[in-house]
C-alpha cells in the first residue's frame, strides 16, 4: 500500500514536474513516503495512540471521558480551562448528565454557566454534548464542551439592541402622529399650523438622523467590509468636521476654534473620521453654555499615536456616567439630548470608528468644568521607520 502511494505521489510529481516549488515539495514528500518502512502492527497501534493523545490534548474543544464509577479517565487542557473538570473531579452538572446518559444510553446536551476564577471577569457559557461510549464491557461517556460565551453575549446584545431600537423609533413616530393630528385640527389657525409644522419637521429630521446613524453603526459593526484606508492629513479631517459644526456653533453662540500641524497624517477612511470628529464637536457645542469656547486640536503624544482632541468647558460628565456614555442610546439627561436633536448614538459611532481604525476614544471630564474627548489612532508607518 505504502509503495503504491509512493508510486502515485511520484507519478503526480513527475506529471506536475517543473511547476517550481510545489512540484519539488511533492517530489520530496513522495521520497519520504517511499523511504518509510512498514511498521509492525503493535508499533502502528502505539503510534496511532500517540497521535490520538496529541489530537485530544491540542483540541480547542474540551474533551472529557468519564467511566461508570464517575472517574475522569481522560481530560484535555481545554476541558480544564472551561471548568468541566477541576483537578480530577468533574463539574457537578457534567457528572449528573453523564450518569443520566449512562443510565439511558441516550446522548444529551447541557448548557453550563461557569463562574469566573478571577474577580471581575465574566461567566463562561459552555455547551456540553454528552454521548455514551461503549468500549468492550466497560461503559464510558464522552463529553465535548465548547465555549459559547461570545455567542451568548452577542445574542443578548442583539436582543437588547432590537428592544432599544423599537423603543427609540416609537417615540418620534408617536410624536409625528400626534403632531399631524394637531395640525389637522388647527387648520383654521395659521400660527398654530406653522408651529406644529416646525415641530413636525424637527421630529422627522430626528427620525431620519436616527435611521442614518443606525445604518452607519451597523455598517461599522461588520455588516460591511472594513473601509479602504488612505493616508490623510489630520488637518483636513478636522477642517471638514469643524466646517460641518460651524452653523450650529454660531447658533448656540459658541466660539469654535481649531489648530493642527500640517504634517500630521493618519491612515483612515476620510468620511468616517470626519463623522467621528464632527460628532464630538457637535456634543461639545450641545453640552456647553453659551459663549464658552470649544477647541479642536491634534497631537503626536508618542511616535506610534496620533491624537485628535475636542475640548469644551461645558456641563461635564460624572465618573459613573463616563463608563456608559459610549453605549448605544445612553444619555445622561434624556430631555437635554432630545432638545438638541440627539439620538444617543453619536459616541457609539465615534467608538466604533476609532476601533475600526485600530484606535480608541478616551474621555476626561469633570462636572461643571468641561470635557475633553480624544480619538487616538495609530500613526502611519514612516519610510525607513518600521513600527
Ligand atoms: P446624544 O445624541 O444624546 O448626544 P451621544 O452618544 O453623542 O448621544 O452622547 C451620549 C451622552 O453623553 C449624551 O446624551 C450626553 O449626556 C453625554 N455627553 C456626550 N458628550 C458630552 C459633552 N461634551 N459634555 C457633556 N456630556 C456629554
């Protein structure tokens, strides 16, 4: 058999002869097969045993074999990491399921929530398939455990998101309905019609902004391929973002200034970076009292990092709220956010834009003093200076 394989491999190598490296590799493999001697049966069995042992040891799935007296016959490192086995004792629910499988002979699946070993870490959600394994007269069960924590987290985030979106969209849609009703009833009163009409436009704009931002967020979260990155002057990004915020800042009586060195560059998607910086500026304007300045600047805090900062002297954010402001739909003051046309999505977008560029967004803030939001991005690699 081995000779046959060698001949076939050599033949294949000859047929493909001359196709550079691949053909040479095939020839070398064929020579190794030809040189291999046929092992004795006992030796073959022992080799297969070693191979299986290595496969089980290195498997990303947790594998445990239990016997009828509840002893752990075999377990791999993944099973210990997942908490299916601790030292030589199986997890209580794993053991109970294994005994049921031994009694009934039917495979079963059990979902476990394993508490973290380290304080502050998250639970691990493990899906464990338990199947009978009959070898000679002994009865064993085999358990395959997989870490489903990420799936469970994603599913719960998706459920929260759908609930939040439905709630958030219902509010402006409800307002639109009421305003249309009021408008119809006020048809003889031009002043009221104008007032309700303006409110209608505002609510429709809010709805439209929210939908645009939701689409932007879903694209940023992987529904579309990551953006094509180009090398850009940071100055251009800031200039464009400031330009977008100029009119709202003037309307709010907020002096908006910016400064950025001409030679500072980042690799990024221009539209996304402009949106992120514009969101920060818009917040700085919205959460500042009249006549307090908002400034935008850039820096290179270290050779690997480019920073874009937006600073205001506005209402500030408490430490507890700073932990939550990047969550979708979180607002410290819902009424104020509504009054400024906020959607509660602006900072979530900033966070995802920064993350998609391999960076992060940071906040420093003190209630009553003001806030500085910093987008940190990786500096582009310079010619002759690999990072
Ligand atoms: P919104 O559309 O409500 O502004 P964001 O996601 O942009 O939503 O911001 C979330 C919340 O964080 C805001 O509702 C506000 O409470 C707070 N916030 C954001 N930026 C600032 C800032 N510069 N100063 C004070 N509070 C801010």
